[in-house]
C-alpha cells in the first residue's frame, strides 16, 4: 500500500517533454511535483536550445491559421504553406530512420501531432510561422518545404518559459537543483524517487513517476562507451545536465534498453565552440548552409553529398561524418554566388572563417588542409557541375555533378566567383538515440515487455524512435506527444493505486 499523503505524480526533468507530462497529469486531476536538476536560470533541458519548431501534419493555411490566428493579411498573401500529410510524415520517419523506427510509436506521433500542438497552444505557448530554415523566397512568396511550418514565438527558450509559467499557474510545484539519483520500489512497483538537494539526500514518495530528463549526450564516458572512440571530443550543443541518470535508474530496476544506443543526433557545429551549449545564444554554433557548399576535410577531399536532401533530412547525421574525418574537422567552402543564402550564424562573432579573392589564397588562409589536393578537388568539382540545370534552393533542383567519386545531388554551384569563404566545423552532439522501451501509453517496459508499475517515460530518453538520422523538428514533437500521454496515464495510474 502507498503511504498516506504521497504525491500523485513526480516528473523528473524540466524540458518540453517533462512540462507536457506535468501539465497533462495536472489536467487529469493529479497533484504534481517537478524535479529539475538544473538551477532555475538554466532550466528547460535541451528544449531551451532548440528553435522551438514542431513537425506536424497540416493541410496548409486552414490548419496553420488555427495555430497562428494572428497571421496578417500580408503574411497570408505572401506565404505558401504547402501541406504535410500523415502519409508523408510516416514516410519521412521511416525513410530517415531506415525503417527501424518502432511503427506503433511512429503512428502515435504522427496521428496526434496536430492536436498536441493545439493543446500546447491552449496552455499559453504562442506560435509563429517558421520562416527561415524551412522556407525560401520564390517569386515574391515564402514557400515552405519539408513539413515544418510553425515554431514557438521566441524559440526554445520562450517555449519552455511559457510551459513553466503554465505549470506554475496550475499549482505544479517545481524544485530546482534537485538531482534524482534512483527510483524507490515497493511491493506494487515504483513508489517514488531518491533525490539530492543542497547535498542532502531524501526520498520523495509518489504513486507514479515520469522520467523525462534527457539522454546521455553530456556524459563523456557513456558517449565513448556506447557511441564509440572519438565521441568524447564532440561538443555538446545543449544542456550539460543530460548525463543519462534517468536511463540508468530505470535500467537498475529492470527496464528494457531499446533503440540505437550507438546512434545520436549530431550536426556540423562551430569547430572551436565551448564544450557545452549556451542557452542565451543556442544557435550560434550552427553551420547549416552546407547544402550550398562543398565540404572539405584536412586531406583536401570531399567526403559526403552536401546536396543529398533538404537540410532538415541530413543535418542530424552529418556531424558524425565530420567527426570521422582526419582530425575530426572539416571546412565548408562557398563562393559569392550563394553566400547571401547563409543564415546569421555564419556572421556572428566566433565563427572560424577564412576569406580570400583566390582559391590559392583561401587554401593558405585555411592553413590545415592539403593545398594541392584542395585546388584539384575544386577544379574537378567545377568541371562536373551540370550548368544547364537552374539553381533553385526551394526544391531539390537536380543541379548536380556527374562523374565524381562522390557526386553532389542538388544545388551544385561551381566554386568560381570571388570572394570565397570557408568555415571550419567539428561535430556537435544534440541527443542520443538509445534509451528505454515504452509502450503506446508511455509505460516503461521490462525485458519481457511487461509494464513496470508506476513508471512512465517521455522525451529523449525514450528509445526506438530515431535511428541513424532524424527529420528536423520531430524531437520536440515526439517529446510533447509522449509527455502528454505519460502525464495522463501516470495520473490515471495514481488514482487507481
């Protein structure tokens, strides 16, 4: 029997998935405590480091305007939102993960995506059209591509601040600097957590526990153990507090490890970025214009297809490939025909950049590439470009190279018009793909696929969703979907206990 006076639901974590779980549990009548390891000024987990965008099913303006009701007439007139069907979403999740994704979890994400965004909006999060990374100007209109059309106003930091504010307004207690170290088990299952606050360990009893405290990307030892040699050198894009504690404590009581433990979301990131992210400038390390570049390693060679697909379908796997290069770095090389397409992160202070009016001088200023091979690579690339195909960044334009060892499939412009620019990148890790197995009610399962009574999970510590790669903006969506489910199911479990 659970002791009298115990909490209904404890949520471990402080990001989007955790707050969705807390809000959902409260909505279903539970009293809720949130335990956030970070101090208050660093709350929000990895969610605070995102752009706050959500990949959801939509059929164009009629759906978008319900989420962004303050769209102006001018915005409506100059925007083509396109559409993104459930079938397209499922196809993207399958294709991008090489069809390893758990099909039941994929169905839940896709079929409830739009309703979940509406639900978040009802809690006080304001949304805007996500112009920029997912839209290009085309004949005077902004044309969206790739399935992502909305983001939280103010980005990820504003998203989690709004969710925290909503939680506080609803009487949800949030304790900061609270490091949960273990789960309390009783005769009927999980009955609370052990937590250290100000150096003192205590037990918090609860009828249900939701783990939503991220993966293990900020744990150098685990990165090297599970992702492989060299991953201790990767930069952490987000929170320093995501060290795998939630995963470990669930495994300690028999939870089933699931998903791709050797996989992660990793991007081309500023080569000399700090070890951990800065939530006041969360996008400063991005170098996502590579589709308009050629990427060169220290040997002066190209090593991947920069134009294989839209950025949001390739960026989360290219960090790993950069890490695998000699010295674990590369250069993105552009000429003046495309530099106007680069986002602001290329212009901020701290970018490792070389600029010159000749390719020979550029090679000298880059300094750490094989000069002769670099010049040869550029000559061969330029000669292989199909110049009779029109360049169009709003579509996969088929402007490609022909005959190279690694051809560029789209957006292949010759590197020939000065001034030339090169930006040095390393690997930035966002989150890890391996984690805990859950069912469609967000219940954590043991090794025999039996639910562990009283234990639920959501967010980046859930395994089985992403493998090898990641469709942009599906992480926040998955976290919100299963956070909402976990909170609802935890509240129901607590009431029945």
